[in-house]
C-alpha cells in the first residue's frame, strides 16, 4: 500500500476492528451527507405540508410540478455527479492541484445542461395534457414551474462546488448551507403561500419563487466560503480562468452521462408513476405525493451511505488500495441493510401518523399510509441498491449501472405497476397501490443486479492491483 493509502486508510487488519473502522469513516461522511440530502428534500416536504394546509389542489399542483421537474433536473445534473469521484480519486492520489481545473471544466459542462433543462421544463404543458392532469392543477403547476426554471442555474453551478467539498472529505459546509437554505425556503414559502410578511398570497405558485431565491443564495454563500477558506486553497479553484479543455470535458461527459441517465431512470419511475396516476384525481396525486415525501426521507439514508461510499471507495482506489476499497464497498451495503430494518419498522408503525401531517383529509391519509406499507417492504432492497450504486461510482463504473436500472425500473417496475394499477391485463386494476407494488418489484431486481456488478468490478480491481504489485 502506498504512503497516501496509509494516510487515508490507517486501519487495522482484523475483520471486526476493520468493520468498526469503516463504520467510523462512513459515519464521518454519511451523517453530514444525510442531512445535506435531507435538507434538499425538506424544501419539497415543507412545500407539501404548507400547500396541504392551504388547499389540496395547490398541494397536487406543486407535487405535479416536482414530478416533472426532478427527473429532468436531476437527470441532467447527474452528469456532474462523477466529479465527486474524480475529486475523491485525486484526493486519494494526493494530487489536489488537479482538482481546481476539474471543477472549472465542470462549470463549462453545466452551461449546456442548464439550457437543456430550462428548455425541457418549458415543454411541460403538452405532457400534462397527454397525461390528463386536471386543468385546475395544471394552471397552478405552470406558475410554480416558472420559479423552478429561474432557480435551476444556481442548482447546477452549486453541484461542482459541492462535489469538490465532499470529494476532499469536507461535507459539513454543504450540510450547514443546505440547512440554512431550508430555513430561508420555509420562511419564504409561508410568506408567499399564505400572503404573510407583506408578501402576496400566491398559494402553491409561491413555492417556485421561494426555491429560486434560496437556490441562488446558497450558491453565493458556498462560493464565498470556498474562496475565503484555507481548506480549499490546495485545490487552486480561483487561481485562474480556463477556457474549455475538451479532454477533461469529454471524461466528465462520458462517465457522467450514464449517472445522469441512471438518476433520470430512477426518478422518472417514481415521478412518472405519479404523473400516470394523476388521471385518478387530485386526492390520489396528493396521497402518492405524501407517501413519496415520507419514504424519501428514509431513502436518504442509503443514498447518503452511497454518496459516502463513492468518496470512500474513490479515495482508496486513487491511493491504489483496491482490496480495502472492495471491503469498504461491501461494508457500506452492510450498514445500509442494518438501518433499513429500522426504516421499515418506522414506516409500518408510524406511517399513518406521519402522513397525517401533510393533509387533514382522512381518505388521503388512509391511502398514503397503505402505500407506505409497500415502501417499508422495499427498504432493504433500497439499501442494497443505492449504497452499491454509490460504491460503483467510486470505481468510475457508470455505464452498466445505467443498463441495470433501465432493466429494473423501465422493463420490470413501471410496466408491471401500470398494468396492475390502471388496467385489467393481469388483475382487476387496484389504483395507486398497484403502481407501488410494481416499483417494489423493480427495486428487488435492481438490488440483485447491483450486488452482482459490484462484486465483479471490485474483485477485478483488487485482482488487477495485486497482479500489478506482484510484477
């Protein structure tokens, strides 16, 4: 193992102390990342809570807008997620002077992604017409999405700076800024939805303005912090201005596009299911949205472990410690599975109670809590899949995971969910519950295939490193 690897690893050799050591490393990374992800999702939760207490139509409208916005925005922005692994490997190899150039080039990559994202969102009307979204929902959704489009550039420029901070194992600044963003977003949402603090009463449409303001404010704060903090000086981000370097841009795009595709496939299954169910009315949209918001909080745990695995595995691969990276990758999955049992118990025991916060309608609460029981069932597969996907990014393995997710979600999950929720092709249609059963089936297939792929990639990496050292 290289000197750099020892600086990163410095762990014991026996199995139980090694697991304990990895747990401490994951805890240092994953806890701040969990709160960062939770803060990002909290803006949606706050909007759902407040609009639900304003009107079910506004709640359904914001949910519908999010179902269209997130697959597009995250699918495109996911291209930039590979930057975290690139930074992590340079950190592991002790070549931080490369990091600034990678980040500057990722800003160039961001510009066409922003243009594509805004254009795609501007085409939302035809999709809502096609899916039969109620007119009263559509009108509010269009106004809400104007604010999302204004905030989109800030979201994309924020991501490379976030990747740099997390890739050099400094996730806490991102957590603090995201928590601040949530506070700002909550205050503005309250003001714009209900017409408080001298602001106009805009209902659900006001959530878009709140998003735009908080997104741009977060970007300004993070850029200022990185510019003034000594923690980032070795990265040399602000030392110079770079014209596009197509070699680096090509690497980001080739490795990053499959990640973006993976995120699009993943989110489009959950969002697309809501859009498909939209024809069943505002109450079903609201119930589906509530179940999504609650289950997404539990989903943040394996997602955070996956993000931590991307950094941890990337650091170790960069330090030429492939045996240790394989061990760390599977430790991450083990930690996710253990926490998944807790998540499942919470959703089963307290699902109805949690759903009641979002809407006082007993019918909506009942349906949402039923959907959460299905969500509880796929907590373990969720944990395996997303912690494993994060580890694969640490190896810069992105293309096969995209294919795996297409198979699991678009070939199995969505078609099955559609058929048993809205058609009588298999059984009598059972509405929203059928869609969630289909999603659970897709998650099961995904977890099996991710385990297979991670085992193959990590084993090959370890064997290659051992062969190299022997020669």
